[in-house]
């Protein structure tokens, strides 16, 4: 299965179920992001208070919302990458290597956006310059270790949601069955659901197609077997399409007359009575 099927057309290319999955996943994702942000901010404030460190609450909150904006700005790129870099389209060794490389790029993006926003906020509220380095030794490595866990969670979430969307895709409609009928230099591909009746004519069969009668080189038995249960035999030399039958009028002898959707009437034998 092509696991990007249903997503290649974007929102308009999705069916109703796929859209509900996408909206539900988006809502759940945003809810989780908000809950994590609140939990982290409140935990940090509690830890600072317990250690006697006094930092303005709005600054502590700014650490969290700037971090979340950094991730949210990156997530569309992660979504596209997950959709395009997946087995078997890309070999597993390459997927693993790109996953590792992606973690470095994602962490760099997240840190860059986060730090830039904090500088802007600190300047706006008059708290002095924001210092990213100096508070925690090896700050970049420290942030990268934290970012890897978030990065892997976001990649896994994208893969799961895309898999669910692909499973909910509407299967492509099967092309209508057709019977190839050679008529001299012309081959007619006659849709089976447009054939009303078929009658034996020696080594040929006559095919009633709309207002035309075509001659097809085949036996009636072979044609009946090829067409399947959509057609029923009403006479040893005659088939009709079940769905084309509009009326069956029986006689005392057991024979009957079949009226088809075009108005054509065909005689049927009691040996082949319709049930």
C-alpha cells in the first residue's frame, strides 16, 4: 500500500474519515502541547521556590512558550519528511542515518527559534539581555539531549497519524468490466453492464448492446463463463443480463417471456425458468 495515498491531494484529497482523523490528531497534539507547557512551567516555578531562587513567573513561562513555538514552527517540515522518507521508498539504513541527522537539524532549529524569541521577550519586558550560555555547562549538548526525546515523539506521532490516514483512504474505484468484441478492423470494448442479451449464432454469438447487435467469435458457453453470474441463461441459445430484466411473463406450458429495460422481449424455455 502507498502510505501517502489520500494525503497527496492535501485536505481536498481526503475523504471524511481521513479529515476526522487529521482534525482529531491535531486537536490531541495541541492539547498535549498545552498540558506539557503548563506542567513544565508550574514544575519549574515550584522547584525555584523550593530552592529559594526568585525569577519572575512571566520569564519562566516565556521559557516554555518560546520552546513550544520553536517546535510548532518545525512540525510541518517533520510531517513532510516522515511522509517522504519511509521504507520501502527509502532503504532502512538511509532512514536511520537521516533520522539521526534530522535530530541535529531539528534541535538546532528549535534552539534558534527559542533563543531568538526569548531575546525579543526579555527586551520587550525590560528584563535585560537573555543569556542562553553560562547558566548550564555545555548548554547545547544539554538542550540536544532533551530535544532528541521530543523529536522522536513528534516523528512517531506523524508516522502513526499518516498510517491511520492511509488506512482510511477510499480505495480507487475498479474500472468497469468490458468485453472486447472484434468487428472487422474495429475492436469494441463493450461495458458488460450495457449488454442486455447474448444469443448463440453458430461459432459466434450475437451481443445486444444498446440499439446495436454485434457479432462476436465465441461460443455461448465460453461467453457465459467469462461474464459470470451477472448473466443468466433463459434458453439453451440465449443469455440475458440479470439487472436488465424488467418483467417475466410465464405461460401455462412453463415457457416465459422476458422484457428487458430497452423494451425488447425474448422467449425463455421452461428448462431455464428464472427463480
